[in-house]
C-alpha cells in the first residue's frame, strides 16, 4: 500500500487524498523537464493531482507555475502541498475542468501526466476514474486544451504509454505541432519501452532529439542515467 506521503530532498508530497500517487515515471517526467532550461515564464500543469510536477519544476525554474485539477480532494491536497513547500509564492492552482475553465493567461510551457486507460475495466472510485481513464479527458480534448492555452512560441510535455504516445504524436502533428524531443523509458535493458515522453512545439525541427532511459541496470540497481536524472530530487540518491 502506498505511503501517505513521499519525501523529496526539498519538498514533501502528501497523497492520501489523491487517486494517483507519486510514481517513478511521473518523477522522470518532472526531472527530465526540470533539468532543461526552457526559459518559460508561465507554466501550466494540466491535471496536477498531488502537485508533484509543479514542485519539481519550481525547484529548478524561475517562472510562475500554475496547475488545474478537477477532483476536489486532490485540489485541496495539492494546495496544501504547495503551501508547505518553499515555492508558495510562485505556484498557484485552479479548481476546475481544463475543457471549460476560463484560464486568465496563455502559457510558455504546458506539462501533463494525463489519464490514458481506454476501453478498460474501471474502478468503483470516481476519483480514480478521473485520474486514470481517458473517457474523463480524451487525448483529443487534451490536445485541444493545450492548443488553446499555449503561446504560439510555446511548447508542451506529456508522458504516455508508448503505444498511446505514437497515436498522440500523430494527433499533435495533424494539429500543427512538431516533435522537439522524445524520451523512451524502459524498466531495464531487457525490457522494451513502456512509457514515452514527448516534447512538442509549433516550431518545426528537422531532426528531433531521441533519448532512451532505463530505470534499472542488469543488476537490478538504479541505472547511472536514472541516478543522474533524479539525484537533485530523490532523498537517497
């Protein structure tokens, strides 16, 4: 059973009221973008949940970071996690549905770890279904929201199961976006990728950067690349 909280080096994520707990792949998403200097002055996290991605970016970036969360319990816990962090002044949240909420600004960068299960058995918990299943926010609706709220010069980052990432990338290209960078994540060198991070923007790039990351090495220990990526965040690295 997951812990009620997850302690990082500079902040703590409490998660007992959130359907989606801290996960390794979400930490990879936050760290991968946190370690890139995108000079984003305004940032939006769609479906913020615990606030993990907001706080990981706030630890490294100087811009204003806002999140939007549709689940009431998660939004309350998100607010408390931000208030307990060192970045209460630079982070803020909206409670509502990204499909209809009148966000007051456009953003230089949008990040999201969206619901992605499709046509699978749902949980009895409404909160879990909101967080996990794409019938609460389809990939097409997510892409429309990104398109609506992103500056013309901005970019966005998303993590998805690798097969869904292929489909989402195709949708994004049809919408006028181009791939800037891709990270394929595997559990170990013996495994095929199970998650893919896409960094996309409206500026066309002839040769987007392709990267691979394995979480553990052949001995079952955290790989050197994973340790390097998460060392500023994970307590025991």
